[in-house]
C-alpha cells in the first residue's frame, strides 16, 4: 500500500507559475512510475505528466514546454513545475504512483488559473 500527499495548489493569474509536490509513504520500494493527472470542471481525468524510476518523462501535448515533472527518489517525492499557466489548466491535480499490479492516488490539490 502506498499513501500519497500532495501540496502546492492555489489560485494564480494567467501567465503565472505554481509548483506541486507529492510525497509517498508506505511500500515505496515497489513504485516504478509516478505521475500527475488532472480533472477539470465537467471533464474526464487526463494525464499531465509521468516519470519513471529511471527518469524517463512523458507529457501531455497541452503542457509540453510549460510544465516540468521531476522526481527525488531519496525523498520519495515527485514534483510538477507549472509555468505560463492558462485558464484551461484549471483543475484538480492528483498524484499517482504505479507498481506492477496497482495504482495509488493522492487526494488531489486544486489549481485555479484566472484570466
């Protein structure tokens, strides 16, 4: 079992930046990929970015060049640096940790971008 706690959401003006953090605890040695997903108002949850234990990253096209995912294996943490935020980035952002046979989710943190 993996527990995830996110922080760093908030309200920001368009063009601004935020940094999300997610810390994992529990059976952390089993985690391979960690990532961020988001669900906007009236939308389905979508992938934002993922990073493997070896550092390979993957991004949604809508955030490429603006968001950067990073991982600190020593701290069991994953981060999402979000720059040049747009109103369409408004969503609840959730951290996910994947093992061979399961995915654990954090409680989510709200990001609101106003124009």
